[in-house]
C-alpha cells in the first residue's frame, strides 16, 4: 500500500521592528527606522507540500517529499519551487538513502536547539548573524545524496550528506581555458547524536565549496561545526548550542598576501516552560565575528534576548507573541528583521527591537 | 475534525474580438484589428486552490484558502502564486477575522451585480473601464486584515478591510532622506448589505493609497464607492450597480498648480433568465471619465451591451456563448479584449465587438 | 460522480557524461569535457499533476489534466507552470475533444517507439538530433484543439490537432505596418494507427509555422512525418521508427536567392526483453542532416547505441541503469547530455558517452 499526503503550515503575524542607529556626530541622539508588517513565517515557516510513501515489501519503502515555501501575507509565492525540500528516498532496515535538495546536517543540528526554530523575532543569532557575508549560512544543499542511520540504535542517530558540485572537468588545458567554478556547490557534512531519556545531544560538521578559480588556483570554502543539546525535565526543557563557521581560501601555491579567514562563533541558551495549553519560550544568544586581521580592532559582536508565549488552540493551530531585543557592538549590524539600519560615517547600528503577534495553522 | 479540499475551475473558449478604429483622414473608412484565441477564464476565472478548515471547539474554527490563477490554454501559469487569494482565518460566533491577500470590499460589491462576473466578453464596463490608468482598478489587497460579520444577522452582512502599507517610518530627517512611498499600498474599505427574500442590496467604499512622496509632501489616492442590488423574481433576476472611482492627490501644502482629480463613473443593469438547464444573461453598462479639466472638451465615455447563454451540462460543467459590442466616444479606447486599437492622429477608436464560445468545468 | 487525482513521477539518478572532441591540429589527441550530476528525469520525466473526470450522463464526461514538470534534484522547478500538459476535455461515444496545451501528434507517434521514451542517456536520436536548430523539435503546442477517435474501432486509433496562432489580423495596410508574426505558432497535425494482437503501427504528420514576415512575404515552417511500429512476441518486444523533419521557407513572390530547405532524417530500432521483474532495453538510432546545399560536402550525421536495465521494485518504483555511446560524423555535434563539446578550428566533436544510474518512483 501507499500514501499521498498534502500538508502545510500557514503563519501570519503583525510584526513590528525598530532598528536604531546611534549618532556619533556632535548632534548626538539616534535615528530609528521602523516598519510594521503583516508578515508570514514568524513562528513556523509557511509552506505547502506533498509527500508519500510506498511499501516495497521486505522492510523496504520508497518515499518522496516535495515542500514549497509560501508567502501567505501577499500570495506572491505559491508552489513555484520546492526549495524547502525536494527529495526521493529508499528506506530499509539499513536506514534511509535520500537524494535531492534538503537541509545540511549542521543546519539540522543548529535549528533543533533553538526554541524559536530560527523563525521570527526569536530566531537565534546562530542563524541570523551569518546571512549576507562570506560566512553566509546556506541552510540547504542541491543535488545531494544523504544517508540516515536507522532509528533503532539505542538512542544513537546520525546522517551524512554529499552534494555534487556538477562542475565540468576537462582532460587538457586549452585556449579558451576551461570553465571556472568546477567545484563550487559541493557540500559534505555529517551529524551524529544521542537521544535517551531527558537528554538529546548532537554534533555536526560541514564544508561547503563556495567558489573556485582554476586559473588562479584558489578554492573558497566555508567550514561549519555545531554542538547542540536539549534536556527535558518535565516542568521545563533547556536548550544550548554553539556553532563555529569559518570562511577561508585554499591556494594551489602559497600566495604573497593571502585572503584572511573570517570566523563567526555563535552560542545560544534557551528554555521552554509548558503552562497549561501554552508554552513560554526564552533564549539568549551571542555571535562574535573574527576577521583575523592583524590589527587590534575589537571583534564585531551582537547579543540578543527573546521572550515569547505560544498558546495552542488545538494540536494544529496556535496564537503566539514574541518580543526580542538585539544589541550590536564594534560595528556589527545585525537586525531581527525590518528595514536595514540607516548607516553613514556618523550613524552606527546599535539595537534592533521588535515583536511578532500572530497565528499559525498546520494542515 | 478538519478538512482539506482541492478545488478549481478550468475555462476554455474560442474567443474572437475585432477592434475598429475610424479613419478621420480624407480617405475615410476604418481599420480593424482582430484576433481569434483559444482563451481561458472567459466565463469563470481558471484557478486551482487548496482550502481547509479545522474545528477548534466552542464555535471556533481556523480556516485557510490558497487560490492560484491558472492559464489552461497554454499551461504557462501553474501554481506559481496564490495571487487570487491567500488567507488565514479565525472564525467564531463573533464573525470572521481574515488576514492575507483577498478581494477589496468594493470589488466584491461590484462583481456580484454583474451577471457575467467581470469575465470574458460580457464583463461590465465597471470593471474594464478603469484598467491601465490612474484610476486603475486594483481588485485585491496584500497584507490585509479583514473582519466579516457573522451570517445570522437577520439579512444584514458586512465586512471591513485594512491593508498595511508596510512602509518604513523614520524618527528624524536625515541625509540621505528617508525612503519614499512609505504609505503606498495601504487600503481601507468596507461593505455593508442586506439580503432578504428576493432583494440583495449592498454598498461599499474604499480608499487606496497609490503613491506618495515625503519630500514633495504629496499622497496619491484612489477613492471608490459602489452601490449594487439584485432582485430575484423566479422567472428572472435583475441586476443594477453604480461605481464611482476618483483618483486624486493630497498636498501637505497648497500647490500652485495641483494635479486635477480624475473621476470614472460607471453603471450597469442586467438580467438573467433561467431557460431549462440554461440561463440567458444580458447586460448594458456605461462608463464616463471626467478629467475635471477646465476646458469644454466632452467627457470620454463608452457603452456596452452583452448577451449570452450558459448551458449547464451538470452542476459543475457548462457550455456558454457570449456576444458583446462596446462603443467608445470622445476619445475613450476601451476594448472587450483582443489587440489594442490601431491609433494615430487620424485613427480614432470606435467599436470593439467579439464573442466567446466555450466550456467551463469546476472541480 | 467525479474524481480528482494527484499523480506524479520523481526520477533521480547519478548521471555522468563525457563529450570528446578530436584535435585535428598537429598535436593530435582529443579533449574531453565530462560532468557528473545528480540528475532528474533520466528514466521518466519528473512531474506532478492534477487530473479529474466528471460523468455527465449519456456516455458523456468532462475531464481535465494539469501536469507540471518538476526538478527534484534541486527543487528549483515546482508547479510554476503546467507546461507538460494543460487540457480540458469533453468525452463521449464520438471520441474526445481536447483543448489546451498538449503533445503534438507526431511527437506521440515518435516517443511511443523509443524503449527509453526519449528520456536520459538512452533517448533516441529522433528526439535529441533536432534540438537547437531551425529543425528544433517542439514537442507540444499551446492553444490547441484536438480530436481523438473513440477507443472501440477494431484496433484503429487516431487523433488530429489544430493549434491557433493567435496572431492579429488587420483589414488594411497602414503606417506603421501591422505586426509581423501573425501566423507564427500555428500547428496542424494528425496521427493514425492500428493496434491489434502483437502489432501496433502508427503514422503521423505535422506542420508548424515557426516564423513569418508579412512585409517580406515569407513564412517559415517545419514539416514533420513519422512512422512507428512495435511488435510484441512475449519474450521480447521490437521497436522501429523513422522520422523526417524539414524546415523551409515559403515566399509570396519567387526570391532571387531563396533560403534552402534543411532536412533531418532519423531512424531507430529497439528491443525490450523482460527478465524476471526487470526489463532489458536496447536501441540503435541514426540521424542524418541534409542542408540541401549545392556543394558536395558530406551530410552531418550521428549514430547512437544505448543499453539499459530497469529493475522493478514494485509497480510504481524501479531502479535503472543505462549506458550509451553517440558518434558524430561530418560536423554533427550532438551529445547525450552533459557539457557542450569544446569546439575550435581544430577541435571537432566526435563521441558522447555516458551512463545513468537511478531510481524512479511514480505516485
């Protein structure tokens, strides 16, 4: 027998965010930009998907999962892509073989220890600190082949992923030279964990090839490492996670002035407390950039606190409210959303504050 | 319990339209452009959607509606967007709270009194006269929050909508100046009606902010007002509607030469007569533009007659045929579809005539 | 009663292709470009669709079919279009009337005699030889009206299609002149066949208007003719097909130096042999271009052999492996996929070799 399921999440909220820049000029004071949106995905990512499974006999099964992001506030994004997940699997006693587009193992390890699941005002700095830079967190990989351990290993779980770069190889150097970027797009990663009783601890590593130039003999990469754990003591569940991302460049021959590595270290601690049909969520997260420059400039960094309450109207529908405040130091310019900081020679990003008040419905 | 429904409409027709321009030059005569298409949506808009509802207990429910436009004649538009409707609702004895992208109240009031539901050759001038101008009818609003009265109010019904502009606010004037268009996209509207026995009468108003410039101190808006009614006397149902749309500009300080208002007044009368398993539909509609120019130029205007027959093969499948003729005066250039009029110094748009012959199927 | 079905195919494979160009310079040797992908659609085209049928009584039915291509390896293509098929049908004892976007009759006749169904490494030269040229095979037509014979004609089957060009017609010549391309997009085609016992034989013709210029008095067209047959003798099934495509230009008045016709003749023979739950597939195909130039240059041509095995894990899930080798002569540059040949004055495309190893799952 076989199944076909249509599933989804729609999440809508009133979201208001104010991003303040301090004025270092003699005028003093600060300038704030703020925006109030009817937003989507601030508690769980809005999506629509199709999944199915077919029993092949002998403990084997084939399964697929196609999941599209949806922007339900404006209807602009329908099922144009299955960019959230697009996989085909073969399952058996050996575990699961899964091919297509899917989350990278490090992302899975990181997101599971954020009580706000990297969504909305509450999203931990682990996630939001490294977008838009050399360290840009890429959550998913295309053209990947992944293996998942079977579920019955006494609490141990694990997964490994290899994503093909799909670059062109050439047997001889010619004029014109071969196309560049032959290794760009490759990802290799793995995650291993142990979940038993109240404890769930996981560790993951990954390496993405983000650029390369055959003629220059360079390869750009981002290396990721993550440790996360949760501990559940009935009246509360505790969360902790650390992530280290390093962007670097490998050279075929030693360069005179190499591009320096850039590192981002982030950590979060969180707690969720069930209260009747609801749950209180709180997190504190930090992120520190290190450009490894040989000067004595202090490292850009940010810290964030988030507090929220989610009220379940049913198993599938909930109301939620989240407030958060993020503080930048030493030149960091991270926001919790909304308009980018107003920046100039004398305007320096400081705090980003905001709230989400919304409803989410799963089907 | 909860439901998930996939629904849709596919409508295909042979549609042929001829648009004639009169030749004012000494040559005389006229030049016609005509086109015959395999068209879609000429009787009902082709679409594919997903909707669902979950009972939350206590008379409450959560519901969603995601509806995509589909071009079934060429397959070019799949479910890329949910631009027809994309909403999440909370329902109760208090009525319905609905957020996302949806029809504006004025549009709902207008479309319900057109026997051709603004589709195809029969679509009333109320709809087709104000596309492509400052008065451009926008049928739907993004980022909206709407409230609907509950259904059990002795025949009264009503709805109100507020759509967020999602513009950025700034606390202080700075150089560079703040982004413009901070209020553009806002819509506020409402509809109130009464339906009892043979009568259904509704009135609606709306105001859209279509542009603004903070530095210049101007705000562009379109104001809409609509009155519609239907009266059902078994052997026939009568329809009547009027709409007034006004595009204007507000100024922070009185300007020397302000932009003049532009107004579009439109009206329609119609009738449907059931004949066996089919229904005959006929409408007459008029539209008059007023640019409020201080000259004595006559107002551009158009009138249109449409006649059609829809033959139900089942509750969900029907064949239909519609013929229509539209006449422009004083420089109006409205068509019922097809190629735009050939225009030049001596070529003046006059009539647009055409027919649809098609099939529609709902699922 | 009526039905609504969601259906699809997901096909993923490791696909590796090497395209070799011979070096005619004194250096000799060759240069190969190769690429290994996680590919999709190499055994059956990945897709997701919605179809339904409604019984109208009296032997009549209404039916629809909306089918989207899906790229499951990267999730980049969701249900953005229904470009694989988008049709609405009326069925009865008279046969089927079908309107929208669908396969052209010649394509249907060709694809049914390729054991690899024009997918992946095994796709016959009939399909891959005429992409990217004046002879470009267009598989489907928009805005088409098709008629299919009913199924109970003693083995005879047939279909005819007319696709509207949807160009604009003008009653008088004017300045500026009327838009060109008024007939471009038109297609007319038909297929007739006979299937009884082990034999299935079909013939099809088609004519596509691919361009036209009213001012110059020219019309470009591609004329297609196809003959295909299969013969099933239990232990094996044999396949054979020939296709002739001719691109030409019609002139309103005889030109001094007309554009010469270009012709592509292709043929394939194939066999499938059931082996337990699997099936062995093998084909040999050839394609010869004739530019009808009045010189004595030999015609560019290519030949291809493909061998594969498909192992059914269930009715809906299969593993497959295919290897293929394609050889170009006299300047042809066809590949079985992968990177384009490296070409220069001295580099001449020769062979394209590759394999698919994958899984396909239908739902």
